[in-house]
C-alpha cells in the first residue's frame, strides 16, 4: 500500500512538473511573440522613415553643401537599418537614424531659405507624421520588451529561457537631448 501511495504521489509530481514546464515554456513563447509583434508594427514605420531620408538629403544638401558629415551619418544610419537582420541590430540602427535625422532638422533651422521651401515643408510634415507614429508605437514596444526581459529573468523561467537562448532585448531609446529640460524661457 505504501509503495502504491508513493507511486501515485510521484506520478502526480511528475505530471505537475510537466504541466508547469509546458506552461512556463508557452508563457515565454507568448512573451517573445508579443515583442516580435510589437516590433513588426513599428518596423513598417521605421522603414517609412528610412525611405524618407534620401529625399531629405537631396533637398537639404543643395542648401547645406558644407554639412557633409551630417549627411554621411544620416545615410550610414539608413543603410545600417536597411541591412540589419536581428531585432537588436534594427533597434540600434533605428536609434542612430533618429539621432541623425534630428541633427539634420536642427541644422536646417539655420537656413531660412531652405525652411521656407515648399518641398522641405512637405517633407518635414511627412517626417513629423512618421515620428508621431513611431512615438506612439515605441511606448507599446518598450512595454512588451520590458515584460519579456522581466519574464526571462524570473526563476524558474530563467532556466527555460537560458535553455532556449533567450536574451535581454534593448529598448527603443529616447535621445538624451529629448530628455533634457532647460526650463521655460521667454525670449
């Protein structure tokens, strides 16, 4: 009788372990797929931004021919984005592209004839629209990545995540310039 009780208890422990393991595995897959989905939603918009860069470079380079290093950085960031394969590479390239794009817009403010040009105004509106879409979706993506990163670090999920070679994913950054607050100034 004792052997039968021991076998039954072991049977239920094994079944519980299997069910727990499958549940944990499924949760990690769900978290990873949620991150992939969030990035797929933002990837389309990031591609639109990358596609706008040649037009921006073409218009702005005519007026700012001596600002070559900014255009080089912008073109390089675009190419890095288009050539990136993995999610972390795409995130890094996207962050580089955003910083380079902001530098071009900031410098263009020193060229009043450029800013008043119809092509530049239309392109700036298009870039601004894309940036607004990215900002909205970046929040969702970063939430999904945070939940995923937390999920793969908690025990016992950590054991399964390590076996699946899941690694922490980076967030889409907000550049330091955007975080800086210089107070309200009236000029």
